[in-house]
């Protein structure tokens, strides 16, 4: 299902230069200032995965050398951090995906959770489902819930956090439920890691004939165990088909720069290309599993 009736969306992606706020209140004030920069040019603003983890040093009272100590401090402060994120969205009257934050579930597990916040402060969550080795082996973050979708004034969208966008089925489930845009905030410490997210996002946009947007943390933060090095740039990908750029790239930022990247996205163009593109990847997705492959016989 596409959303041809929905109006175009002005999207703002923040390549987030990791800082060192001294408190949750200071983090909230800085967040409001960044949103004020972006709101004139965008209706929905997106920050990277784990951007708020820059608070770790302040929460433990000094440079963080122990990943477990940093995570425990972030989890304990999560309700206060989330409240600051909600207040920033309300004060600036914007739709906001403020990145992700580690939160504890009722069963005691810690998950990586992305809140989508409305201009009046209401919110819904998408968890990261596929965990990286760092998250599972060193940080102790667990697999979150299955992919969902969100109804917005611009139609239905999905969120596939960082590593999740590298898996076709995660995004495909969201597209099948009506998502014409998938947001993929990320946090990667090497260019190779960033490129995995970038390539995955571009592939998901091509194979589903949808938009996929990425934005990373950038810069160095030696005071943080998790955010010590951050590489990448924001980008928006679309179908590689008529009416779109030949490489599918609608917008991109400069590598490792702290900056906003803006792009206006029209859901009607997605409906059109799915109906009358040179190819119909969205329609032609295999609907039944292939038979189990057997070794071919050589004559």
C-alpha cells in the first residue's frame, strides 16, 4: 500500500557531531537549539542512533572507560532523557526521531529503542531488532521487538535502526504494511561499517521502490566508551528508475561533517514509479519461498 494522497514531506537529517553535555538539562537545551536550526526547512527531524549516549561521561562523573558502567548510567537516566526529547519536540513544534536510547524492558533486558515523537509530545517506539557484536558481546544490549510502522500526516513510515536496514526482510515487512519511507538512524565507528549501512539502505530503496534515509553520529569522543569514534554522512535513497537520479541518491552530506541535510520527499512519486517504472521491484518481489537449492549436476 502506498500513500498517494499524502502531501510531500520536508525531511531534515542531522549528521550529529558528538558533544559533551554536562547534564541531561544541558543536553535538552542543546537539542532544542539544533531543532530550531532545522525546523524552518523540515517537518520531520531525524537524529542518529545512540546520539544521546554522549551524556555517558556526565552521568558517571568523568571519562568513561568501562562500557558496562556507561550503559548502566544511560539506562538509569533514560526516563529523564526521554522527557527532555519530548519537551524539545513540543517546544519546537516538530515531528522528531531523536535517535535511539538504551532502555530497560519489563523483563529486565536492555534494548535499543527509537522513539518517534509528535509535535504535541505523544510518542511511539521502534526497537532495534538485529544486534551488532559490540551490542551483544560487549555492551549487553538485547534484541528488540519486531518491525512496525507509524501513521503520520505524510502517510505510513517505518524505522529500521542501523544494522536492521542491512536485512531485506526487516524493511520488506514495513513496506508491505504501507511504509513509503524508512528512516535508518545509525552509529558506526569505521567507514566500512558506515558503508554497510549505506549500501543496505540503497538496496532496500531499490528493491522496494521506496525512500530510505540514513544519518550517523560523527566526530571523536574519547570520553565515551561507545561513541569514541564516529564516521559517516547522511543520505536519502530512492528507486533507481525513471523520474529519480540515475544512482538513486536524492541527497547526501559531507563525510564526517556536523551538519543538517534536507530533502523533500513526495509519496506520490513512489506510487507512480511502482505503477509505471521501467521495472516493478515492489510488485515482483518473490511471494513464495524458493525450493531448497540442490547441487547442480555437471554433464
